C-alpha cells in the first residue's frame, strides 16, 4: 500500500535519525506486509541488530516509542518477531477512499509525458496473422492504452513485413492467382505455394528474380502489383483488428518498406564508425560479446552477398527514424521471445553506432507461445490451420450460448452486443492475465468460465453492480459526493483494494506486464464479492451506511471498468 507508506516515511525518518540509522539503511526494507493480519506495511528490524547491538524486537519497540502518537491518525503499530508493523486505521482509509470517490482518474497521477513508440502486431504480408501476432496485438494494445492513460505520447507502429527478396516470387504468384480470381486467394497457403513454385519451376524462379530487381528499382507497374498484394493482406489484418477492437488502423502502418531508402544510410553510418567488415562477401558487424556455438564471433548481417539487406538492417534504420524523426524517448518491441537475440544484437549495434544515445530506452517486451490443450504450439486443428478470425468468431458464438443459458430474457440485439464483449474479452484476458513470459494454454472452458481469473468473472462483477443501481432510485453519479465509511473488515479490504489501483498501474508500466493489472483487477473483484456477500447494500439499517456502501459499489464498478478498459476489454452493464 504505497499511499500508506508515503505517509509513514516522514515521521519514520525522524525516528530513525534519532537511532542514527541513515535513510539508505532502512528505506528499501520498508514494504508491503505479507502478514495482512498484523499490518499493511512492515519494517523488518533484523538487519539493524548488528549495528545497534540490540535484539530486533527491542529496536522495533524503541522506534515505536520514539514515534509515540506521531502516526496515530494514520495507522496502528504493532511488533511481531522483530517486525515493526503499520496497519492502516479505518478512519484513515475512510478519508482516502472518500477523496478517491470524486476523482475521475481514480488516483492515477499523470506523469511527465514521454514519447514512446510501441512496435506491435507486425504481421507479414501474403501470410495469415497467426496466434503469435494475436499476442503481440493484444499485449501491445493494452500497453498503449495504459501508457496513454498515464499521460504519455504513444506512437503505435505496425511494422508489417512488406519488403524483401521474397516479394519477387510473391508478386509473380499473385499475378497468377489474380488471373483466376482474387477472392480465392488463401493467405494460409499463399506463401508456401509461391515458395514451392520458386523452388521447382525454373521459369517462375527466373521471373521472380527479375521481379525483385524491378521492385527495387521502383518500376511503376511492379509497385502497383506490390501495393495490390499489400492491400489484399491488409483487408484481412484490418478485419482481425476490427473484431478485436484494438487501436490499430492504417495510420499506424510503418512496414519494412518504409525504411528501405534508409538502408544505404545505415551502411554508411556503420562504415563511418568503423563497425562494418566484409565477411564471405557480406557486410557484417561483430558486436562485442556475441559468439556462436563454435565460439566464433557472431555477426549481425547487414548486407548479404547478393546485395540484399537483412531484417536487422531494417530494424537499425527503424531506430534511426524513431530517434531522429519521431523524437522518441522510449521504444518498446512487443515481439515473441524467439526474437530476443535479434533485438539484443540490434540494440547493441545501434548504441555502438550512436543511432541512439544512452538516454533512450529500447526494450524488447517478449512473450511466450500459445499452446493447444494437447500441450503443443497452437497452430492447427485436425490438420487444418486455425485462422484468427475463426478463433474470434468461435469465442463470440460460445459466449452467445452462455448468455442464452444464463439470461434467456435478454433481447436479441443486446445479446449479440454483449456476446461480442464477452467472447473477445475472454480471449484477450486469457492472454493478458498470464505473465507474458510464460506460454499460455488456450482453453475455451477456462477462459469463458464465470468463475476464476477470467474476463467474464470481472465483467460479471461490474454488471452486478450496475444491476444494484437498477434496483434503486439513487443514481450512480450522485454517489460520488458521498462519504465512504469504512467500518467492517469487508469494507476495509475492498477500500484498500481500490486505493491500490494507481500502484498497480505503475507496477504494470514498470514491468511492461499487463498481467499485473489483471491480477489486481481479479483481487478487486474477489474483494467485492466478499463485501457484497457480507454487507447488505440496499437493505442497510441506516441511510448513511446505505449511501456509503452504494458509493463503494459505484467506485468499484468504475475501477473495474477503467481497469478492464485499459486492457482493451469492454464491460457490459447487463449480462
Ligand atoms: N514481422 C515480424 C514477424 O512476424 C515481426 C516484426 C517485429 N518488429 C520489428 N521491428 N522487428 O516475425
């Protein structure tokens, strides 16, 4: 509980000075207590024992004595096994939560605005988006929303794979498909078919190579064909983005082709820093500290023997653009963990070459795989590739069935809207609620369950609060001026949870881990469930209690809605 800690520190500083313990010796020891029975914040006094030659318990008692009644408005103090515990007083919590009640930002302060580029989604042209791109899209979208909420200038970039030597064969194959019927093009097999023809049909391979040359020299007819192919894939990508309800649109496109003209500049700058060497006909950089399995220096290939540039070269160009044209302070790359080495090497070279100074932060935000319930990487079902759109549609259909069971009287038009919120929310939350570094298992029953750490559980808590208000004549808005009285332990836990919202946002940002926010929201919903079970709201014995509890309900709903909204998940009022 950061709020409590912040209020304790000044008085504690004075007390610790009297014991001649300096700030650095204790301030980092002060933290959230794991023993909630005894305290919210705790200071373990064991390490002071050696310095002061007293038992930890005696030291804790001495500190408590010096503090005297200093913190009596804020917290109770107790001492257990050498731990000095501070437990927030109901009256203090009541004051805090009542002031949050009228705060539209729920205690989340704006930060000095930084320009942060988030590179996410980034599928490849002429291929279908796969579940890895889904993870990147969902995590990147959540991070964008959270950073925006914190006041940053967020530049979302969709670094689609739309350039390079394979585009010769892709365009040639596109021409051949186009002659038949554009609508028949199947992106899940398109790339493979082109590759097959390239490897097996000499004439096709020859045409493809010529096409690459034409593309690179910007032959207008070839550029037109390329653009058609890109547009064709974008229709598919955009339909997925739309279904997902993410912030990405065509304005966010910053594909590999955009940086093509900068590639010779990358080489020039690397040469001027004497970083580039020729190796087996290719131009490479050997960043310090990288070795292959044979313990030979590992190169980052900048230009291949045939003159073609590499994925890494484009990423270096991209960094120059983001630093010099966009003026970013931070770059986040939401890309699968399998590309960790690529990004480490690229960042290192970009620093060595002074494409970015020390003050600029480049961070790879990696994530694990999506697994099927068979424990294997989720890619196909009964031998057929799973397409993202089908996956999303299936989730909505399943949600619709559930709603029909649980709430048969809901009008059809509401049901279809709500099913979309639940179905899409479930898929996003299943991804976001798990530490992104871990693989996550795609499990329909789990993600759509109304119990447990799931979107429907959180959405349901929100809808339940909306339904409480439907049963009274008191409007939600009118409760924001009410004083919230924290009397019993249920009100206290729920209030403390709500007060923790801003801390959870900061933790999420500091670790670039939306799952921190998800875990927080799940605890909040659990605290609400206990509160609701134990504290009658509408049948309260007196008006003050009823108003206070209604205010607490409304504040909980606002926090759930805001939090889920930051994860890109909608909250129906009825479900
Ligand atoms: N298109 C790449 C892929 O599908 C991801 C690009 C990630 N972003 C980047 N700047 N390299 O693997």
